């Protein structure tokens, strides 16, 4: 995946909380949990911002599941890559 080149931007509070969680947890994080960590129900947008505005590589996978109505669905999970951790560590004003 090609990432946009990082610009000298500060992390927002929401981006910082999500990035810190991604960097400190060894396992995949469910989209709903990203929403709770961010403090807003727009987790995919925060992931997009981290990817495109800061050049941080974050993987996403869809996991087959059954919803409460018995229908198949594919909720998403996120995990930062080693390159993403390195990129985040190099940026000034990194996560708090």
C-alpha cells in the first residue's frame, strides 16, 4: 500500500489516543473499540487520517462473523505495522 508522504502536522487528541492504542497493543483492535478509544464513532476516518496525513501504515482485515440478526457480516480490525510504528516514532509531536 502506498502511503502519502507525511507532512509536519500535529496529531489531534483523537488521533493520539488511537495511535497510542495501536502502538501498545500486540493484537488486532476491533473497529468498535477504535471508536471508543477515539471518543467518537468515526474510527475509520481517524485511521484514514493517520494513514494519509501522517503516512502511518495500518493494516485492516475483515473477520467473518454473524450479527445479532443471524446474518453474515465482516466487522473490521486494525493493527499498526512495524513500518507504521517507525513512522509514528519519527514524527515530531507524536502521540501523547
